[in-house]
């Protein structure tokens, strides 16, 4: 029974690879790939012309907050390097 299942899986795998190779080597697929590769600029230009133009609505949305630098100036000095000094 186990051998029969292994043979069945092997046949399915071979069938899959055969169909994949058959599709990618078909004349229709090769012509489609060549057409797309030769006319890629034209295809991109047609897609770009259909894009909508969006207005910029982000003017003065982000404001710079300098409160962080003011807090650092007002804090007491840090003593990390003083911990490493020997007396």
C-alpha cells in the first residue's frame, strides 16, 4: 500500500512539472512575454495617464515641538560618567 501511494505521488509530481514546462514553453506564452517586454514603455505610459492627481492637503499639519530641548536644559545634570571615575 505504501509503495502504491509513493508511486501515485511521484506521478502527480511528474504531471505537475510537465504541465508547468508545457505552459511556459508554449508559443502563446512566449509571444505574450515578448510583447510585454517590447512594449513596456507604452504600457507604463497608458497606466500613468489614468492616474488621478491628488491635491496636497498637508500644509502646516506637523508643527515642530521644541519643548523637549527646553526640558533637557532645565533638568539636573546627568552623572553617568561620574559613576565610572575612580576616587
